[in-house]
C-alpha cells in the first residue's frame, strides 16, 4: 500500500483512498481499497501505463472474457 500510495500521490489533493466491501468470483465478501478522484464534467482517458496494469491484472486473475474485452476497448491518452 505504501508503494501504491506513493505512486498515486496519496496523500494529496487528487485521490482519496476508500475501503469497500467487494465480492470475489466465488461470491465471498472481501475488503478492498480503491482510490476515488474528484469528479470532472466528463471522464478522461487513462494513461497507457494504468490501463496496461488493469489489463495485465485482469488476465492474471482470470477475469471473464467479457471484462477482458471491455478493458481492451478502453482508449488511453496519447
């Protein structure tokens, strides 16, 4: 968490770490942390580095094909 916080600039003004209750693929409740950013009028595109991390993580953890396809369709900033 320390390395991730440093990478994402936490603490700072952009992201607030937020703990949530999530469900894993087996339906079990797990506690997970996510970063919440202040909203903009329209969503921006992720960096290539960030979307690549999400895609690689999704493949490594065996997410369903539907999710992999959705992640592959995300356009990143140039």
